[in-house]
């Protein structure tokens, strides 16, 4: 029988990767340790003059809102006030002068975020903005609302460190988070390791992210998280959507065992269309571990299943290490599919059509009427 040389993966050629990843999005993944540290140092400029709030609301959309989801999970086991992420034009009914509203929009021109900012000002909420510019910072400055301006020139999803770290720093300065600097040191060391292990120069067989992308290619990725990894699973899903331009879904234990698991019951050949990724932690609660193992055993034999284990001791390190692997995997999947990760044509078309509805113009007109608080 004639020996057949295995076909070399496109991911094993740095030249091919760069040819497809025209804007070098992978470099944001490789430089993740640097960006998180730079974002942390930038956020030290924040000097909130607000008292401890009754609740925290992060208002944002998409790649800007995911930092709020991360914050919510990060503080879930020790926060003394509730944290909610609002992805809408208006804030929850309970928002008032005792609410701390963090309006996050990388571009500063997202109409939902501008509308939420307007709503926060009308309700006299304690408000802070994070953006690289746009109308959000224009009106924040005009109305005397404190803000942090982050670096421009990145795809919003690649700016995640600059959207996240100000929120964590604010939480620490409000007394909701402790030892952030210490935990970031450990997280940086872990991210440096993750970056080396998944850099473009590594072979597919040596890289978790490349191997995952290779296995997912041609299927719909399904990401399963739990507890502190809820937002991480959501981030993976969003990155596959925007970078690789593929449908993806995410679910969370234990809830998925009350509905999602039944969807696999008679999936048979349909199960071959999906690849499931379980986000794991060596210190995950025993009850969660049992659920994951039993769930895996009940899924169809033809379904592809993979596990990505967190690294480190601090929760910050664990969450970021898992998140960055997903960032890498989504770009590598884009390369395998031959698509540039940066353009988001459908979103751009949607925004253009929404601009014709006049909603953003109405919000701007109402912002113009507001006066700075004396």
C-alpha cells in the first residue's frame, strides 16, 4: 500500500495566515499580556467621586458589553451590590440616583449606548463612560460626566482589554474588588504562556487553539460554560461569529441540563454538524463536574467534544487564560475558512439602514437639550 503524506494544514504556514489575516488580528491575541497591562495602567487615571452605589449597571452592546458580562461573573461570589448588564436603549426601571451606570462603547457612536447614556442622565444616575471617542465622549465632556478615553484604531472586539480593565479598576475603587494588581501579575504570566503556545509559529499539533479550529472547521461550535465562565463562553461564541463568520451558540451549566441536553436526544446524524467545547476548571465544584461528565456521556457518540482547561490560581488568570484561547481559535478558524477576520459587512449594512430610521438623530437632539449638572 502506498504511503500518503498527510496534507499540511494552512495553519502551519505563517505566510498563509498573514495572507488571510490582512489586518493582523492575531497580533492582538499574541500581545494580549501587553494590552491588559497597558489598559490597567491607563485605568489608574480614574478617580471616581461617587459614593458606593446600591447597584451597578453596565450599558453597552456586543464587543463593548462583554466586559460588563465578565465583570458580573468575576464579582459574582463576593460583590455586595448587584451587577447587571443592560443591552438595550433604556435602563432597567430601578435605575436611579443610587445606581452607578457605566456606559461602554468603543466607537462612542452606538445608538443603543447613546440612548442608555441619555436615560442615565435623565434619571440622575451616577454615570461614567468608557470609549475611544465619538458622540459619547463629546456629550460626556459637555455634561460634565467623568470618562476614560481608550486608544483608537482597533476592531471593537480586539479592544476588549481596554473595555474590561477600566471596569475592574472602577469596581476595585468602589470597594467591590480586591488585589486586582496582584492578580493581574499572575494573569499576565499565564497569558504570556498562552500566547507562546498558540502563536502563528506553533504547529497545529502543539497549539490548543489551532487544533480546535481545525476540528471545528465545517461545523457549528457550541460552547458550554459554568459559573465564572458564563461570560467566557459568550465571548467565544461572539468571536466565532465576528472573526470566523460562522454561526455559533453557547449555554451554561447547570441550566443547560434542563433543556439543551434534550436537544441532543435524537440528533443522530445532525450531531455531526456541531462541535462542542466544554470550558473546564480543575477546581470546579464537584456538583458541576458531575454534571459535565454525565452530560458528555449522554451526548451522541458521533458528536465531537473538546475541553479547554483554565490555567492559573487567581480567578482573573483562569478566566482570561480561557478567553484568550477562544480569541486565538476564532481567528484561526477564519484563516481556515479563507476569510479576513476584521470586516463585519452585515453589521455595517445594518447600522447604515438603522441610521435611516432617525433613532440616533432623535437621541442626539435630546442630548443637546441637556444641561450640565450644577
